[in-house]
């Protein structure tokens, strides 16, 4: 599963990042690294960007960036 496919409240573990992607280094510098847990907060009103929490801070990612991140869901939807 990819990060751009998550739903609000869902948690997942980052499995990998497409290192061939042009923005991979920037994403890694923002904390998008294998093993980290990410919580999906939601989408902007027009669908892009996506809001997530990683390493205890909120981050907004473009859909094209989120599509380069492979994840493993940890649980279903969590209460808000």
C-alpha cells in the first residue's frame, strides 16, 4: 500500500521510499524513513496536499510525493 491511499485516522509503518524519485532525499530529511510510524490526518479540500503526522510533527505532502512511499497499515481508523 502507498501513503497516498491511506484514510483519515489510519496509522501505518513506513516500509520504503522510492530512492529513484527526484524528491526522495527531501522526504527523508523530513522524517519519511523506513520504520517510522505515520498517522494520516486528512486531505485538503481539493484533495492535495495530504496532512500526516510523522516523528511527532505535522507534515503536508503532495500526492505525487506520498505515492512514492510504501507503507504497512498498523490499525484501522482511530477515533479523533
